[in-house]
C-alpha cells in the first residue's frame, strides 16, 4: 500500500545542492549540558558550507565554510569533539566541533576522484586516530593511517592494499568463470565501532569486511550478492547487545541486501599475504534479499520496525515492516511543465506522458526517538524554559528522517 506525503518541515539556508547530513543527539556534556541537550543537524553543500541546525528552533546555530569552497563529500563526528570533513579539493580536515570557525586542527591530502567516503576512529585516550581511505593514486585500493592529533604526526600503517589479488581464489568458488579482473573503484566505506570492523563496497558489487589488529589486517567477511552491479550504500544496523552484526547494502537495482557477520572473529586456519590474513575457508555469504520499490537506491537505513531507502531520482520510501505500509515522499520541481510544442496546449505533445520532474536528493539522515523518561532525568539537571521543554519533548517523542535535496532545501519527515 502506497501513501504519498508532504514534509512536516523544511529547512532553508543552502543555495546549492546539499551533500551530507548528520544528526547529533544523545551526546551530553556535563560542562554545557543545556546546549548539548538540544538535538542538532549538521548539513554541508557543494560549495563547502557547513551549517549546524538547532532542531528545536529549526534555525542555524553555526554557519561557516571551508576556505576553498570545495564540495564536501563526507563528514563524521568523533567523540563529540572533532568534526572530520572530506572535500573535493582532495583534503581531509579535522575540525574542533566546539569551534568550527577556527583553523582546522589537522589537514591531509586524500584521493577524492571517486564516490567513496572514509572511516575514522579514535582510541580511548583520544590521542590517536585511525583513518581508512582511498589510496593516494589508486581509487581501487586503500591506505590506512594513524594520526596523532596533538603532535600532528602522520604514520601510514598500510599502503596500497588491493584486495583483488587476496580474495581472487575465494571469488572463483562463488562466481566461477565470471570473476572480474578487478574489484573496481571503491564506492563506500562503513565501520562497525563495536567490533572495529570496516566494510568496503566496490564498483563490481563485491563487499569485503576486515578488522585491524595492531599491524595485522584480517578479512572476516565477503559478499558477492550485488555482483556485477555497483554498491551504492552500506549501513551497519542493529543494537549494541546483538550477538551478531547486521549490515544492509543497496545497488542500482531494486534489491536491498541484509548481511550478518560475526562481532568477534578468530581466524584459525589462516592464509597470510603481506600482513593481511584471511581464513582458508573464507567463502561469500548468502544473505537475505529484500525487494523494494524504485531503483538506484543511494541511501538506506533500518531501525526497529522501519526500513528506509531513497533513490537517486528524489524519492524517499519508509516501510513499516510490521504492517507493510509504505509511505512515499518526493519534492516536485513545480506543477507546471513547459509546453514547447507548436501544436498548442489542447493537442497531445511529447511532454504529456512524461513522469513529473522531482528534485534529486543528495543526502539522508535518521533521528531515532529517545525515551522520555531518560530525557526527563537529564532535564532535571538543567533549568529550561517551558517552551524549550515542550519543543524537546515533542521532537524526541518521534523518529525523523532528514533529506537534503539538490535545490538546497532539507525536508523533515516524521516516521510513524
């Protein structure tokens, strides 16, 4: 059953295409609890602008830009202290989250010739970062770095890892004579922080999962389910108490793949190649396939009983997996379409049977509702006016989907 709905709210400030969205919630700082109690949204665009929105007032709290004005292609927030941005000027910047207008704490060159993002994690004492990104010269291989944020020391742990030669024998078992000559460009990185597992989706449709242990890299997961279509998105889903990990992925067709993988993996019968280990019996998994509406699924998410996906052409779908109800959302460019036919408006012309033109989307983010009892406990620590309390209660009592479009608008959709 389809139900097309309009957005509950629209945020307007960007004048060009929105490229990234990131919800910041449930990160409370004892030194500034009133400010951190406010759920926020980080949005970026193709001219390098960074906006931090107050989701209660729906107004910008911070409005700044990177110096070069280059399109920002990926962002990640670390330890509620650092905002990491990758942009099309081949630069990765680590910014002070509490002072975004200041000079970056760290900068380095990163290959941005393809669609890929990056993953970055931080150790417990918050001294060293581990960055996984595309190789400097080869968009089909990866580099892994260690960054000391205090000394700005950069150490390359792994250089130019090309997984094709390492897993070729395993692919033969699954794909037989169809084994590709190469895995293709890296399309997407995703990291499960619980198990420190990094997943990579390739242009060939192959997904690899690996873990970094000291100076050793071990491959624990392999999937060929999307082959030969490119992987467009990967998202780790599931709860902190889950015994196994869950991953969903999408491609250019109408299929979403649901993978499961071990949270903790011990490789016993292992094969070593240049400090890279894999199990001798590593075989491609046989995950669950979910058929959905639409194709070219660029953004996906799942939580509780909701499956969410968005297509390149600007359509968002939210499915209640219990009832089967699908809500569809789209942003139209306008109801009036041009008529360039000399036959006149009452005659049939080439525009009559064309699909309505929708604004394409460039980013999606999800806010998961917080239990009111937990928030009330936190609110007891700080004095808030009644208006702010009411807005906070109303916002966190629902889950929300945020969609950034190519016309610079950001739409909010309440998830029922």
